[in-house]
């Protein structure tokens, strides 16, 4: 053996040892330095040594990459794949492994780039499927559908199987949810999901996909059919039960909603409710000699709604206590029903004496209400007369038509919110005064109204007693789905409620002259998701008719 050959083996052994120790970057740097030195030597054996070393490097990197991938150490696996690709950019098997690793690391742009190179190297069915998946990860759903169909065509499939239907359905549904919000995409997704469950009727995944798509397309018949199978097979966890009961309420099946609504306290992100040391009232226990504690839950609007059941509860119980949020306390503490009202600001709940308690949203269930008698009507919350006069003197002492607008609720419910600029058609109406009831709105934002100045009355709201007094001074409230709409309904104020295409599940019937819960709230529902323009125009037409008749009495749209 010549001295040069011995040097080759010593240097080769160095970077091989580094690879075996997992020092990938150092090993490759050493390898590259080693190869560079080899090129400086004019010897016939050098070409063989370079090729031999390259094969060893590729082989060991491949073993390392497989090891790291199996261990879910995708970062180190990717380092290996990057070097393997540089060594042999035309090896499709290695490229597929590389693509899988990029997907695991959510490097979707690089995944798509390699998937495109893969197709250029070999236009075979499996590679089109890989490219379709890469487009899906990059939220290019039209392309994802296009290349999945190419995959199917190259496979010469005369009949698609359930997996194929489900995959295309997912592409359409993701396009709907994440991109277009176009109902045609949701309908197309549902069409494919239904075909998937025709092939495999009891598939948990396919049933769930069909349920969700049916919810988005308002196909309750299909949704209910799939829910029945899903629940019968024991697939439903507490989150599923809550989703199911919400759907039942949204579609007016109040009895079925009641069966599962308790799941709100057991789902992954449960409704918060305190641990109390007295039994929950189920509706079966006699309250004639007992005190019932009603405890608030969820949002302010829910409590304004549930306060409408106080007249029924006081007839059943010896005494009723309502423990409500601080900001709602002043509004209902002095009520005509004799309900004793407390909040954290005034009372430690552990000092209260009671026999049974109930979460406020469970009242309709305990009362065993149906669609025919679940409505609370309205007019049961009475604004403070002194505050009403105070707001009248400051803001409402004019002979114009006074319209309050509430277009935003809490941030987590942003899909219910109406963009302020969508309300600009109100600016064209004559002899009206507009009042902003949405809190924390900068006056500058309201200056988009040029003809009818918007008075930011919400700046004076310290609690809901103030809000109610201001509402009482209006002729009409126009509101998105938020606490102002509920409070206006509870007061009995004529209100136009404008709801997005997918509205919150509590609104069990928005097809009639009122919203179901409240008699004074007229519902208008968007024809499509976020399509507020037509709904606002309907509201404008109602107002114009009322102004023309000189009698502010709204009829259903």
C-alpha cells in the first residue's frame, strides 16, 4: 500500500467515525475537504476512491436518516436528507423520504418545491398523489384537486374507493374553510364525503367529515342521520356530544339538545362553573319549600336571556337567588319578581344559604320546555328610570328617529361581527340620529359616517344598567349577535338582529317574525357567509317603510 492510499484511508476513517457518532455536519465538512484534496492528486486510483467514498457517505447518511425518522428526530433526519439529495438529486425514493420529512417539519413550501421536481423526474401516479398533498399543505386546494384527479386517472380507476372520495372531499372542504367560504365548495365536499360513507358506512372519520360538511351546508337531514350512526357506534366523546346538541338546538330539536347539553362542563375546554356543596336542581325536585340558587355561566347575553325565566321559577320555589356577573348586578338587583340578586363584588357565594343550585343555561332543560313555550317574550328587564332620564337629557332629547347600532362583540366571536363600513347605507337615511352601543370604539372610526353623525353613547357605559337606560331611549336597535341584542330583547325594545350565515347555535329559529327567544327581535340572516350587504339593505327597507308609515312598527323581512 502506498503512503497516499494509507492517507486516504486514514482521512476516510475520520469522517466515517464522525458519521457514526452522529456528527453529521462535521462529517460532511470533513468529507468535502477530503474529496477536495483528492482532486489535487493526479493518480488513476483517485476517481475510484472518490466514487467509493461518495457511496459510503450516501449509504451511511441513508441509514442515519432512517434511524432519525423512526425516532421522530425530524430535524436531524432533514439534515441527512439534504445531503443525500445533493449527492443524488435524481433518486426518486430519496426525494420521497425528503418530502415526508419536510411535511413533518411543516416546511410546506420546500415540500412543494421537491414534489414538483419529483414529477419532472417521473410522471407516475404515486408522484401526482404526493404533489396533490403538497399543494394541499400549501393551501392551494384547486391544484390539490387537479393533481389528485391526475393520480386517479393514471391509476386507471373505474370506480373510486372511500379513501379517494374522502381525500377529494377534504380538499374541497379545506378550500371552503380556509380560503373561499364559498358554499359551492362545501356542497362539493359533502357530496364526496357522502360517497365515502356509502362505501364504508361505519367509518368514524368519514362520518365525522360528513357531519361537519352537512353542518356548513345546513343539510340537517344528512347531519342527523350521520350523528345517529356516530353516537350509536360509541364514537362520540364529550366534545362531540356538545357539537351534536348544539346542532340539535340550532335546528329546533330542543328535546335532543337537552339530553346532551350537560357535556359543556366536561368537554376539553369546558364551560366554567363553580364546585358547590349543594345538589343541582334537575327540575324533578319540589322547590315549594326550598331556595334555588341560579348561577351565571358564559356570556352576559346568556344571563339577560335566562333572567326571562325568573317569573316561572319564583312560582315554583320558596325563594330564588341569582348570582350574576358584576357588570350586570346593578341592572337586575331591583327586579319586580322578588329575586334576590348577588355578585362577586357584593357577596361571597359560600355565605349564601340555598337548597339547590342550577347553571343558568340549564333552566330550560329543568323546566322541560319545548319549542312552543321556550320563548321568554321580552320586557322583563326594566331600566332604571333615573338613568333613563339622565341619558335622555344628555343624548336623546330630539325629535329624530333614534337608532342604536351594535356591530361588534367579544373578539373570540369575531365571525358574528358586522364590519362598521357595512352599516354606511344608514348614512343615506334622513331625519335619523345614530348612536354607537359598541364599547371601546374610537370616535375617529365613526367619522366614516358623513351625513348622520354617530354619537358614541357607549363611552358613558359603566355597567349594563347604563346600557339598558340608553337602549330604552332609542326607537330601534340594529345589532349583530352580541349582548346588546340580548339586552334589547330582554327590555322589549324593537330590534333588528343581523346574523351571519353560520349563526350561534342558541338561535333555534330565525325563520319567523321574531328570533324565537325574544318577541321584539326581528332576525335577518346573511344569504352567504359574511355577505352583509343584502342583509343591511333589508334592514334599511324595513326602516324606510316604518318612516313612511310614521308608525315605528316593524314587520318580518
